[in-house]
C-alpha cells in the first residue's frame, strides 16, 4: 500500500513506521494522533493520546476478544481500566475518551502513562535512532530529518511541515494503519475469522430482516412452527428471534448456516455465549437440514442457500458429521479467546 507523495516530506519514512512491531502500541498511537490532527490540534496532550489508544482498541479487546499477544500491555491496561472506571464492554469511544481524559484514578493514570516510555519516541525510529529516549526528545524538538512531531514531557507538538499532509490524507493514512494492524493481529490470531471487521465498533449492526423474511419465515410457514433448540418453546412466525448459533462477536458475519430461530427471551440471555455442541448440535443440525430441504424445494434459486457453500463444497454434501467438524474448531478457538459457554 503506497502513501501519497508530498514534495519535501520524507513520506517513505512514515511508510516504514510499522516495519518492526512487537506490540499494538504504534498502530493505536498513530490512529490517536491522526484523530487529533483532523480536529486541527497541533499541541496534543499525551494523556489524551493514551486515552485514545485505549478507546480505539476497546471494542476489539472487550467485545471481539481478539488477542494482542501475551506481552501486550495495552490489552492488560484495558482490562484493568474497565474495572477501575466501571466502563462497559460496549462503551462508546467518545465516552471512554471523556472518562479517561478527566480521570484522577491513580491506577488508571499509571496504566495510561506506562505507554509514555514505550511509544511516543519509538514511533519516530525511522527518522533517527530513537532507542535512547533523551536523545529522541532532543532530536525531535529540532524536527531532525523532518520528523512529524516534537516530544515534550506531557505533550507532543505536530511539525507544521506535516500538518496539511496529515489532514488531507487522514483517510488513506488510517486505512494504511488498519491494514498493517490487521496483518499484525492476524499473525497473533491465525484461526480467528475476519480480523479487519473486528478493529472497530460498527455504528449499527445490520438487521436480519432478509434472513428472517426470505428464509426462516418460509420454513416456519411450511412447518407451522418449530421448537427452540434451547428452551423447547414452540416458535411461530413473528414470534421468534433470529439467533447466531456461534456468537456474532466471534464469527462477525450473518451467514445463514449459523442462524436459527430462537426464543426471543432466551436469545437476550444467551448474548455472546457459546453453545455446548454435545447438547445443542443435534437439534441445531436437524433444524438446519429441514430448512435447506424446504428452501431448495420452494425456492431453489434462493441466494441465501449460497451461504452454505462457505463451509460445504455443495449442498449435496451437507451432513451432520461435516457440519459438526466445521463448527467445533470455531467454538474451541472462541473459547480459547475468552468467550464463555452457556
């Protein structure tokens, strides 16, 4: 991914800032800096930037349970701050920022200020030897090699030569950062699906209207009703929830092979918990099998049938053993990443 050229600016050095990464800090630091520069800030508080780092990564850690690696202190800081500040796992990014920027909690401040010794000067490594913190501060204050900001005790100062470039190219630079972050996190979570889709909180989850009206309503209309696999309650059209068997927070998709009708009350209780395959797989599979047979008979060209092709070579190969073999590794990985069982 090439960054936009700018006369007089060492953009190639900015492109090299993620070449050597052993933690997520640089990615979230750069996103935080870009966010403030977009607002026109030139002198930016370090505490505000560290708060932004936590806020940017909050949903990825708390909701999607993506691992940053055992030694990553940002993930550990988030877990500590969540308890100290009584913040929920789905807290809004702006609310997190506001809370952390104003906090006087000593434990929270300690968790945030840890990053002062790790990221502000190390991010400048492409411009000069930044391992020596004192030298890095001195060099940055002279804007050596036209580095993008100067370092001070409690804040950074954006180099005026970089200001317009960072503002004009903020979207491309963010995409560049997220692209590199997704590659890094995929290496830490090789079996977790859709890492790019788990880097930020979507403003609105898609409604499952199509899956309901164009698939499960047809099935229920044909059968009259189905039993909820969790509660055994009889489900009728317009009286059921469309439920992710493996939580959306892990799979990050709405493919029909993972969706079933469920008791609406239980669906709220289940939340992002994992089903026990020994208990729930057989009724889940039987319901899916019935549905496929009905849809293929009533609407053989129904596009939602294509969803099954992501786990089966073709619909003729749909069988219980293969289905379970596709689900079991996903549930095991989700459990290893912190998702709890029902």
